[in-house]
C-alpha cells in the first residue's frame, strides 16, 4: 500500500506543525507562513491542509481550554504523528539525496 | 467592547459549516479578525467575509442529510430501515415490485392511449367553437344520420345566421389515380376531398409551398400533402405542375401542405381539390347530401340558438325547393304528414371535438371514429390492473405483519409514537412503488412498439416532458401511500406488551385479506368472461351466413382505367381456366361506393306515403351469380333479354318498404324518374325478382332496403376463382391487365380480407382484452402465490404436528389449499352476474349478436379454480413435504 502523498503547501504546514508541536493552531500557522513566505495566505487554505493531513493521519488535534480570547471559543492544537514525522523525514532525505547528486554547475558566462 | 465580526457572514458560516469544525475555525476567524481590526477595521471585515466564502467548499460544508432532530433525519432513517427490510425479504420484495411494475406499465400504456384518443381534433385554433352540421333522417321507422349535408346549406347559413365566424364545405370523392401529365405510372390516392377556400382559415393550416389565400380559388386546383407530393416531384418545384386525375382531368398544383396531424379527422387525407372543380358545387338541390359542412361560431355565441336555427332550415328552404317540382306540396301538409308517419328530417350540429369519440361512424365521415365506450373499458382495465397490484401489496404486507410484531413492540417500547411507525411503513411502501416505477417504465419502453402495433397507433413515451414526470412521480407517491396505508394502519396498532410477550397476536386482518383475494379473483373472472364473449361474438360475425359468398373472390380496383377496353378485359379474364365467374360493378357488399334513390310505384308517383328511399346499385348481368346471391322469387338479370336493362331487382327489405309480399312485387312497375312530365313519359322499371336479404353493411347494422339495376360504369371487377393456387391465377390476370392498361397500377384484394377489415376495431379490442386479461390474472397469481407461501410458513408448526401424528401429504396439501379455493369460488359467484350484465350491454352494439352461452361461465370458473390451484399447490405441497423435525425442533 502506497503512503498518502504530501503536497508542497501541505508539507510547509506540516513543518510548522512539527516546529510548534502541541502549540500549533490555525492562526499561528498562518502567521508563520505569511512571515516566511512573504505573501498573503488565506486562513481557509491552512485549514484545508490541516484537515486533509488529519484525514491522512499525519497530524492529530485536540482542543485547548476555554480562554477569554476569541469570544470564548477553544483553540484546536495540532501535533505531528509518527507517520507524519516519517513522511517528513523521508521527504527531507529524498530531497537532500537528490540535491547532493547535483554536480557543480557553473552559471558563468 | 470588542469588535464584532460581520454578523451576516458569521451567521452564514454557522449555517453551513460542519459541526465538528465549527468551533475551531470560527475561533481562528474571530482571532484573526480581532488582530487585523486594529490595523484596519474595513479590511478586517472584508477579509473575514472573504475567508467565510472560501470555506464554502465540499470538505467544510456539513451534510444536510445529517441534520439531527429534524424530519430529514427521520426520513433517512426510515429509508435505510425500509431498504434493510426489503433486502431481508427478497422473495416478498420481488413479488411485490414485479406485480406493481406490471400494473404500472400496463396502466401507463393505457393512459397514453387514452390521452391520445382524447386529444383528437383539439389542435385547431378555436376548435371548441367549430361545429359540424349533420342530417338526421327517419324514414320507414329507421333513423339514419349523415355527416354530409346539402350543397346550398353553407351559403344559406352564411347569409342568415350572423353568429357564425366562418363556414367551410367539403365534398367527398372516391380514391383517385394521379400522375403528372407526362408521366406514365399512376399513383393511387385513397383519400381525396374537395375543399373550400376557407379551409385554411377554419383549421389553421398553412401551406409549405404556395399561397394559401389563392390556392383554391381556381377550378381544377390541387394541393397535395408533402408525402403525396414527394411521390411525384421535388416539392419545391410543385407549384404549377399539371396532374392528371383518373387519366382524364387535368389539375394544376397550387400548393403543398404538411402531412395532416395524426390525431385529426383529416389524418388519412393526402389530396385536396378546389371545391369548384366539382360539377355540383353550386347545385341548388337540397336532396344531394355530399357536402360535409363545418361552421365556427363567434366567441360567446350560443350553441342552442344555432341548433334552433338549423331546425328551421328545412321549412325555410328545403320544402320550398321541393315545392317547385312536387305538385300540391305545402309546408302545412308536409308537417301533417310527418306527424302522421313519424318520419322526419332535421339538420343539427355536433361539436368538432366530440366527433372522434362521441359520435358513431356516420356516412360522410372523414375517417373512422374511435368509441368512447372502448375508452371507458380500457380505463376500467387500467384501474383494475393497478388495483390488483395494490391489493397484492396490502395482502402480502399484512400477512407478514406478524413477523414484524417484535419490531413494532421494540419501537414502541423505545418511545416511538404511532405516527412514526405509520411513517416507517409508508416509506417502505413508497420505496417499493419507486422501484416498481423504474421497472415498469423500462417495461413500457420495451413493449411500446408491440403495443402500437396492437392498438394501431404511433405513441411514444414522453420521456422529455416535465409534466409527464410530474404526473408519474405523483402517481407513484399516491400509489405507495395508498397501498401502504392499510398495512401501516394495521401494524402500528399492535400493543407493545403483547408483541414482545410472544405468541399469537390476534388481528382481524384475515377477513380483510380474504376480501382482497375475492376482489382480485372477481376481476380476473370478469376479464376472462369478457374476453371469451368478445371472441365468440367475433367468431359469430365472421362465420355468419351473410347471404352472399365472399370466399375466393378477387376484387380488382380501378378497372375503369382500362378505358373502353374494360369489357375485353372482362372476357379475357373470364376465359382463364381457374376463373369461374367475373362481374363488373362499383358496388360491393364490402366497403365500397354507395348510392341511393327514391322510387315511386306506378299509380302513386309523388305521393310521399308511397315513396321508398333505398339503396340503388349499378351492377352487370353476372353480379348475382358471382356473389352467389339467392333469389327469393322471380329471376336474375338475363343478358339475352334486351328489356332487362330497364329491370330492377329488390331485396326483401325494399319489398317490405313497398308494403307488398315478394310474390306481389314481381312484375310491379316503379320509377325514380319522376321529376318531369307525366307518368307516360317517365322511365319505368319492372321488378323482375326479389333477392334474399344479404349483409352489405357491417353486422352492427341491420340490412337496409336496396335495389340492383343494370349499369355500365364500374370501377371494380370481382373475379370468382376456382383453384386454390391464388398466386398463379393473380399472375395470369395481371398479365392480361398489363396488356389492356399499361402503366396503370394493378390493385387487388380479396373480398374476405376486406370484410375482415371492417371488424378491425373489434379484433383490436379483443386482442387488447386478451393481453390485459392475462396480465391482470398474472398479477393476481403473484399475490396469491406470495400469500400461499406465507400461509404455509405460518402454519409450519401445525403441519409438523399433523405429520407427526400421521397425516398424509395429500391431506395436508388439501388443508392448505382449500381455504384459498373457497375464496376463489366466492369470487366466481360474485363476478358471473356482473360480467353477464356488462357483456350483454356491449353486445347491444350489434344488430346480430350471440346469446352469451352458459359454458363461458363454466370455463371461466374452472379456469380461475385451476389457475389458483396451481398457484397455491406449489407452496402447499412444498410445505407438506417438508421435514416436521425442522419445524418442531425450535420449540
């Protein structure tokens, strides 16, 4: 059985979830993304990616406590699963191994 | 106070977002909004709305079928449970679905047929204001109606009666041979009619080619339908072509009209001639009834007034016209006479839309009419079929109700109300009805071509019409609710405690079930009897002694196309070894031309008491012998006697009108040449013989008075063949035809075929009867089969105990079958008188009819018993053969 695939945007979101494990939630991820990518991202795109990855089993989520912020609505914190980590590792390995195969290319005149 | 996100967007979001995501996403949205609000409130609002819109996508929108605590959830639950229940009882489900599907398919076909019949002649603009004028004439105790009237009537109406918008006249004429002037081969067109220039306005027709305003202005103008025109030339070149009619008259094509609508009284007509081409088109004679006349009333005009006006026409015009040549005739004495004799003649009008179904076939009709009675019969059969299928459903469902008692008990214990249970059972019924609809529609599509053949129609299932689907779905829902209502009512009544405690639940539905079975079999027996009676009547008609011999007679059409060669041709054919006799005449006992005249006996000329208006056929010397007519007294025409050209032969009915015995009639002098001069100058004919009555109209009618005289103009030739090798004989006759009439079509048919054609309507009816009878019985049997299966199952313990105690297989089979047989027997008893009454009424349509033989009822009864026995016995025997250990073990 082939493992579920991981899209580019999804990979970014997953990286942030891993980076802020247990602390990551929609708005936080959005802000990180906007900061790193230097472009506008819609919150819905983040949620789509999160929900998809949750279905694929790369992340899991649980509600935080009720606070005074956000009109009393609870945050949902995401954390990476072992499967998610494995996929991320493999993706990283694959990229570096291919990257290392690149011969020295000169872009000179 | 914190900033509030846009209310409407939030509300929308809460409405569509799935519940498990709602809190998280809403929270994130609000947080983001609050953060951005500080920078720019407007932008934050816009961003919020935009994000909400972006969430409106499949992954985030909730399933609207999953709304809890609402009717839809319950409905979904009901459908799911229903589906499981149906799957759990595949035998029962298939039986029900199949039966209902057959019923639906049959009813669908019947409905389409009826819808088509009802749509006749409704497509013309203002068709509800168009009326046709008829003549009703009573003479010698017999009432006759004619669909064609006198030629001057149209003009008189136009002049006298201001409430008419439009009047148009037709003139019937026989079939014609048509070719282009320079072409060689003739085409026979059977349905040709003369029309007024107002034809197009009256019926809203348009010409494809040509100018409708002038198309019928000139004499000898002809308009062809598209398909008739295409036989001769490209329709774009049609206008101005010269056509030769019957090899002598030249007509100029002035237009091409589209083929007539299939549900119009003109549907057969292909050739329209300008009315003024006919010599008698402006004849002042009121006694020549050749002109079908239609009038369109102005909106709001009273029909009763129009009828009243028509009632006055006779005294205002017809009698004054007759007074010009009948000495001594006055309006007063004609009134007096009609009072004394009871004879009358009146013009009246019938609505065009009524013509097709609500008027009998009159002489002068454009095309054969339908019969509203057949529509009623078919509608009844359609209703029967659906009813039978519904009854099946009720029977099987209630029968199985015991099995579901536990389900009902548990549901009630868990708090289900009765309404909920009823809904559950109704859903089940509707589900079955839905599956049947799909299956039935498929069946209908498949059998449509055969049905069209059977009914002589070209119907289609209007799969693209939204109205059709609406009606269909509505019918399906009604059917589901109707057939499910009784079982639902019954089953939801069970008491929870009793149902769960186990043991028998006493319901009285057994009685209802018995009644339903009785209804089903009553209908079946009724249909069996009806079918057999229709068949008997048809057989009776076909084998009835008609007074002439129609067998082995070949009729050749249009022999006048041979011109002056016709007698040569006759001799030629007569010489052939396999031909025993040949006769020329336009008048046959099977459908053909008809003509009538008025005779006065010598000494009573122009005394209306003595006038006899009877059929008058021009025949030749071999006519009587070729047809095998029997002379009662007197003799046949004799070609050796020169005087016989002014002789006449009467039939018995004509002699009866004269008021003398056949023996007295022979030798009497009569005349139909009474209009001018004195008795001495009139052309007198001697009655030389009286022929026995023979049936020249269909057996629905009696035998009219008629007379035979020697004539020379004939269009048809009858050839009596000896051998049975018809094709060889026909080949030889055709060879002779080619010599005398090259290029003319050789049209022939057998007289008995033409005779049978006359009863096509009855034959069609009988076939339709058979098909739907078989279907209905089949549906009834499906139900009975299911019921028997259930019964055997319910009594399996009883059977087991009986077997253990030593009952034989045959005893048990008997016990299981006899209950059903009792019901069937009761059904037979009920339906026999009903079918007897109904079929007697149907037979009243025929002048010559059978008495319903008793054996028909015996056969129907035996058939019903045998069919039900076969249906039941399979299940009974199966149950009786089963191992008692199996059924008793579980206790």
